[in-house]
C-alpha cells in the first residue's frame, strides 16, 4: 500500500518509507486488531483529501503541506500508535488499544475537519475569539468542518469495535468523545501557539514555509511548533482523556 500510495501521490517518498515501517510494526506486533483502525484512517482520509482537492484546490495554498504526505506527517499522525503497539507487546493491557484508537480518532477528526470543512467555500471563525478568518487558516472552525470532525472521530470509534472486551456502546462513546477533544485541542493550539508565516509576495498568513514560490517569513507563534507537532499533541490529548476517564470510571 505504501508503494501504491507513492505512485498515486498520496505519499511522498519519505512518507511512503515511514508508512511502510510503521505499518509493518503495527501489523507484526498488533495483528489485524491494531491494523484495521489505522487502515481506516489512512484509506478514507487519503480519498477525502483527493476529493477535496478536486473541488476546492485553492484552499491548499494556506496549508503547511499539500495532500501528498511526508514522513513527518505520517509520524505526527501514526507515531503514537507505533509507540503504543510496542508497549502493548511488552506489557499487554487492553488500555493501550483504547489509547491507540483515541489518539487515532483525534488525528482523524482533525484531518476530516480540514478535508470536509474546506470541501466548499464556507464561513470560518477563529476558535478562540470567533472572528472571521480565511478558510483553511490554523485554528479556524466552521460548521461544515465540525461535521467532518464528528464523522472522522466516529469512523475510528467504529473501526475498533470488533475487538472491544467491554460494552460496545460505552467504547464508541469514549473514543468518539476522545477524538473530538483531541480535535478541539488541535484547533486551540492552531489558533494560539502554532507557528504562522507571512508570505513576502501576497502578504498571506500561512502555515507553509514556501508561499508564492518564495520562502515565507516567521510571523507569529512558537517557531518549533509546526502543524506536525500540533497534530501529535492532539493525538496525545485524545489518549490522555481516556487515561483520565479510565481512572475515574474503570472500564
Ligand atoms: Zn503568497
């Protein structure tokens, strides 16, 4: 799949290598159970990304990266899963599978919020001060994007359902909520600390390092916190919420 994804431009060369290593690790140590959720995320998100590009390509200029994913993006979304599958292999415990799907639900909710939210031109607001922002801006939220987040989180919640050892309903609700929480954290970090650059040609504010063919200059945010770091932290937050809930209600 990594090779096919490279040829159909879902992944860059480095993204394909990272995907191959991560997928091999997850399948070898976690089997089908751990593979289905990440495949669900990968396949459906890649398809959504391609569909969105066809419908609304100009939003792409504001994103840090285009629909072709590189290794840092793969690790930002799947790295936590790679770590958890190894920990679970050494110290088997069902909680790690829940943390894994919660983290995936967060990054999937965030990805689908972006892909579906930019499907067509729609009013977008900064999540912190609710002022109108350009569609595709970091920390921007819209009704359509929120619908995408709900769908993305639910898709991952259902993808793990066959292997749950307690109430299916409780499992779906937990993972769904964790995914939404992670996605919310993603937007808040995107609107506050994530690095933004300013294009020296069109003066547009962007996550991208290159804009209008030239390097964009630092504008605001913490220099080291790019979109990949924010995505990774969003996944961690979703998983962390499950840890907190588990310590309260023990499932
Ligand atoms: Zn520009």
